[in-house]
C-alpha cells in the first residue's frame, strides 16, 4: 500500500503545472536544458517536481537558501534519471549547500597503522550511510553554466547516490540482469586499471585521475565525462561509453554542447 501511495503521489506531482519561476531559472542557469528534446525536457521537469518535494535543502556557511539554488541543483541531478525507472535517490534525504568551497576534517591512511589527520577543501561529498549530501553552490552553479568542461560536482555526487542504491559503495549501480552485471564489472575493471596506470605514469587522460582512487570514484568521474564530454569519451573509451549508455538509457552526444572531441 505504501509503495502504491508513493507512486500515485509522484505521478500527481509530475502532472502538476511547472512553476514559471522555476522554468525561468532552468532556462537561465542550466545550459544543457535547451538542447534536450521536447519529450526529455518534459520528463526532466516532472522529475524535478518530485525531487524537490521529497528532498530537504539546508543552507550552510551563511548561505541563504533560495528556489534558484534548489532548482538549479535539482535539474542537474534529475538529468541522471531520464528514461529509467527511478526511486529518486532513495538513500538521500538532505542536501546541505555552502556558498563556495568548504573545509572538512579528514583522516587519511598513509600505510599500515599510520594515519594522517588534517583539513581539506571540498566542493562536494556524500556517504552511503549518512542520508545527506554537501555541495558548493559556486561549483554547482558553474557546472550548470558550462556543460562541456568535463567537471560537474552535481553529476559526480549524485552518481555516488546511484552507486548506493544496491547498498554498497563499489562503483556498481543497480543493474537489472546478471549479464549486465558481468559486462559492467569486466569493462569497469579494465578501464579502472587503465586509469590507475595513467595516474601512476603521468600519461594524459580524458578521465579525471581522481577516479583512480577507487571503483566508486571511478564511476562518479566516468559519469561526469559521459554527460560532459560524451563525444571524446565515446571516441577514446567506446566500451566504457557503451556501458554507461546502456545503464543511463541516454546518448548525451545527441545533445551535448561539447566543443571538441579531443582533449
């Protein structure tokens, strides 16, 4: 009964007229929106209505939270949901937004039982068991304004939330069939190893070498490249692009603002 009630509520939210002020914000701030097909724009707007009804936003570091902030972030997050059955990032409850980059305490393992403590500057973070996400508004806004620079903190952090949907942080989102899981693991293992080798040797690579940290970060970095540099990713990593295309049920090369297919 609860599941049926939730589906009905979401269907009702998607059918409601989209607020004109929200649409103006998207058209002004989210550059990929105008490149989507009419059907995709309509689907995205429906997802945004559900997303904003279900997720709580909080301003941090003195930031006064506005609908402009909420809608700009939601539009980017919901692009990852098009064409698929979705439960709207079910493990995420709250999004904390700072005005710009923020500092956080970090404990990092050097080797063995040796750990280093200190502070680090971040643009975003989320966790499997936290139920929350932290974003820099400056970074989220610039990511929406330049859809082809290869960097998008919202795509990155929400990819982690997709990863968590199968209750693990292993770089493997919820995949429907066993064959899909096997194909995903084979391709991702090979691509992750290649990125680690590039990171160690200093070879230039399309993918951000932060993705060499672990498989979870690799999936997040690959998601950024898939939506921001699809032409280049498809040309240089065709198997990786095919896996992401199959999972996301999208071909971003069709609407990308990418200026060139070479880095």
